[in-house]
C-alpha cells in the first residue's frame, strides 16, 4: 500500500496519488540486473512515476476507507548464462514495472 485515507460518513473521500515507485525483480538464479534491463527494454533499477485519483461516497453512519496500491506490468524471461549469454539455465526472471495505481475502497 502506498497511500490511504478514511473518514466517517456521510462524506466523500478523495484520494489523489502521485508517487515514485521502484521497479522490482525476482529471480531464481543470480543474474546481473543490467542484463535483465537489456532483456526487458527498460531499467529494472529505476523508479517510475504513477498517478491516479478516486472518489468514494461513504454512506451516513459508516466508516469508509480507501487504499492505493501500485499497479505493475509483469515481464517474465528465461535466464541465460555464459560470456555470450547463449546457455539457458532453465531458470526464470520476473521484472515488475510500476505503471499505475489501483484502489480498494469499502465502508463498514
């Protein structure tokens, strides 16, 4: 979660998010991240700006909450080894690029 707001109804909760979120990588084998970046076509060590806004009407007598989470595009690749990178390892690498914001909202 990157941001949250809550309030007692009857009200309108407004959550505006503009953040820099770091890309992440998970891998089954030790691979230099510069090769992962080259393979996916973007820097897996950078942070990326994400922005979005939502409005949520909280009913009278209820407590409402809105939470913001980063939304990622997921890239999967096979890991290769060797000085020329020609030898498949049978292992996988996943790179997660922040591309937006999604929201959870509820009242109780």
